[in-house]
């Protein structure tokens, strides 16, 4: 493998704890999160010029976006040129970085996918008029942004909402779509991830694996256990979640009853005959590849999907215990090879 994700020492940690020593990243403190004042470089990656399609596909399958829609991976990997092939992953609250991330989100969600701001969300409506995707949660999140070092452009983004941020925001974004009361006992161990997207010219495994390496690093930095969020599935022409996709995820990946959640607005599920010839193959083909990657990491589905009319998708609530991720993915994402 030609590219490598490197994770520099964290500048705002003090001690190590044995329970973090086996996560595939350097053992660091589990001290609780505090608001950031500046940007922090979490990781760097060499360019994708010599990366094979198999490597891109493997990385894409390993990275679970939980934003309003799946991140697409183009057939040619969308590889950037060799001259623009090195990236840095920043953890930031800097206004200029957040604004750039919001412009990227608008370009992808509104420009490519046709998403509209909720008409009753004044923050979102005002931001859309300025060419940004934003909501009231952004101010309480840390933002992971991927910077193309040759140009300084922000080409990927993810946002992270800690328990402290969620309390300040009045809850999680997922609370607006689901009744999460079953998870009340876990809220102090939850980081919500969301609003993920990558610029169309940079949708290859290097950027995607870099983002997920950053998410793992962030979870260790904050000392939290659970990654949660809303994973989106495009609706059928009839406005329903594809029945085959639901059948596939519900058959093996539902959370135990103690961690089940209920949507405030349940998405309809299209009819599906799992015994029909070729049904499973068709269902697998309809599963967003990055949702599939999320499930391969061991994520649970919290229950039936919620309807997100603003983005025209069905949202599945995802729970992932990051401490239980297969070590081979940790090694890969930490740049240690297979």
C-alpha cells in the first residue's frame, strides 16, 4: 500500500491509560472534552496517485459516513492529481474552517443531491441563502475537515457532537428524528457524528480512510465509547425505503431491545419478497456501500427508519461501539497495513 495515514502525537493530552492501548492508535488520555480554541492536526496522508482501485474500495467500505446522504465513491476513485495528493485532517472550530466546511456541505447536499433547508429552521434558511449548509448544532460541534495541502481547499468534512456539546445544544441532532429515551443511560458515552461529505474530485480511499482514522482518534481523545448518527438510504420513486435494504440490515444488525429507538416520523418500507430469485443479491446492490462498511465495522441499527423529508431519504439510527471494531480495520486506518 503506497499511501499511509500518520497520526501525530496529540498536543492536548497528559497521561495514558492502559484501556486505550489496544485501539490501534497511540494510547492517550481519556480526559473529558473541552471546547477547542484552535485547530489541531490529527492526521496526514500521502497522495492517492499510486493507490489501486482495490485499496480505494477497501477503504471506502471501512468508512461509515452518517450525514444526510451517503458519500459516493466514483468508479475511477476521483483521484486527485499527484501534485495535489497530500492531505491533512484538522480538528477545528476556527470560523474560516467551519464556513468552508459548510460551503462544501451545501455544494454536495443542495447542489448534487437537491436537499432543501427546513423552512422552519431560520439558521438553515439564512445559511442556504449564503451558499452554506448550517444549523444550530454546528456551533456546538467540533469539525473534522480534510485539507488539500497543495491548495488549502477543504475537501471533506465531518462534525462531532460530544455530550457537553449536546447539552448546550439541547440534545443530539438524532433527537429530532428519533425518540432516544432508551439510550438515556449511555448519553455520557456518546459522540454523535454527522453532516459528512467529500468533494466530488476527492472521493477516494485516502480521504475516506483519513477521516475515519480521525474519528477513531477523536473517540480516544474524548474518552467516549459510542459513535452514533443517522445513516441515510435514498428513497424509492414511491417515497419509501427499499424493502430489500431494510430486510438485509434488519436480519442481522438490529440492536438489542435495550438499545432500540423509535422514529418520530417513520419512513415507509417498500414491499419485498426475500425468497424471490435474486432478491438478496438485489438487496445487497441497493445497500449504500458506506452503510455496508459501517455495518462491517460492527455497527448496530437502532430500529425502523425515520423519514427525513428535507433530504429525501430514510435515516437509520446507527450505534457503534468503537472499542469493539475489528483490529484489522484499526491497523489499516492507523496506517499500519494489514
